[in-house]
C-alpha cells in the first residue's frame, strides 16, 4: 500500500513529528491528497508540509518537501507495469518517466543466457544457424557482450531478471 507520513516543518522545528500516515489509495489525485494533508494540520494557519516518510512506491517520486505529480500516474499502473518501472528506476535511470521505462523493457528471463537464447530465437537470428551448430553457440558470451557493449541492461529486482534496451 502506497502511503506517506505527513507532518509540518513548524512542528518538526518545535521538536515534534506529530502527523499521520495518509494512504494514497484514499485520494483521487494529487490535489485531493494535498487538501487532506493540509486539513490534517489545520491547527497551523499556513502549514508547510513535510513528508517525513513513505512506503509502497519508488523513491524517485518522493522528496521531503515534495511529492512528484508522476506518482499518481504510477499508482494507476497494474502490478506488472509497477514492477517494470521499479526495476528500471532501481537499475537503469532513477528519474526516468514511466513511458521511458516501458519503451526500454524487453522482458524477463531466468538468467542472461536464457535471455540471449530467447532474443536470438525471437529475432530469427538463431534460425540462420543450422540445428546441429546451435549447441556450440555461446549464449552466455553473447549476453555478456550485449551488456558490456551497452545494448542491454540486466536488472535483478525482487528475484526476477529484468532486461532493458539501452538504446
């Protein structure tokens, strides 16, 4: 569950972390969340919100003094797309937008060798090699060269190997 602990700088500077966890699923959009966060601190005339902690979403969307608007687009994703974006943020580019992560996504694999076999098979390049010669092809070396050459990025995330194009 995506949620944020909301306090204020005035309370914090006075030695208090009084605030509350707000579940983001309870709000239709960023504006509704911000209204609720300000209402939570209605005891201050103009609360300067402080987002003191977060959980359930990528760090790329969080800041102590701000929450990026893209977080609400991320919350609308299905579980599979959330995993793709999280893996991309974790291993490729932390501040990338959702579309960039989706476009770069090439799939998942058990390991780099399996990815190389599937990739070469799916693109038809493996079909050019006679069946008897395929046993001699070094898929591990091909995957290593693709990674070292900068063509792909392999990211191990939550026990799964994600593959992203680096082009």
